[in-house]
């Protein structure tokens, strides 16, 4: 008799692993996202500081404060309208 047709062979049952909790699945994605945001913020800060230094009229020099005569100009426009409707 051949074993190929024997249906009573022992069967090995593999137990399925329970799925990982949602936070464990999402953790690598959140870490990558936070790293990209941090890299973007640092890159923008470096770009702005480099641009500010390149465009500044006093690049490399200390600015000297000059006193100019005090001139104060005030211009003010006030519009006031009051409407009273009486029904009698």
C-alpha cells in the first residue's frame, strides 16, 4: 500500500500570530513623518538665514544707530454717524 493515498497522515497546524496593535503598525510611519517635518523646518530656517545674510545691506558690518530729529506726524480721520428711527 502506498502512502500517497493515505488520508490519515498527521497534519501540522500552524497557529496564526495575532495582528500587531495599530500603534505598532503606525509607529514607523509617524516617526518618518516627524523626521520629514523636522528636516523641512530646519531647511527653511537655514534658507531664510542665508537669504537674510545675503540680502542685508549691512552684511558683515555692525549697524550704527543714527539719531534723527524727532518728527511726529499724526493724521486721524474719524467718521461717526448715529441714526435714530422712532416709530410713533
